[in-house]
C-alpha cells in the first residue's frame, strides 16, 4: 500500500512541476516501475535452499605416520 501512495505522490508532484499530460504521467510511472524492478532484483532472497552459501566451520588435516586422534593400543 505504501509503495502505491509513494508512486501516486511522485506522479502528482511531476504533474504539478511539469504540467499535467499523459506523457508526464506515463514517463513517471515507467521510471517508478524500472526503479522498483531494479530494487527488487538487487535484494537477496530470504529463503536459503540446500547447498547455497554453505560454510566450512572446521577442517582438520592429520599429517604423519601416526594418528593422534585414535586411542593407542
């Protein structure tokens, strides 16, 4: 609802400044649509799908002939 009010205010303001014509109304609506599309495409999604943005928390490498992480017999 708020974006529609802001678009209406932009159209009204442009009509007050440049005069009312269908060109002014169409141009402002087109500019608002393009700006809204760019903003929508730039926002990252909130839903994380499996396999996206995984983080490796801990990775260990054991080098040598003996394994320190096992029990000695």
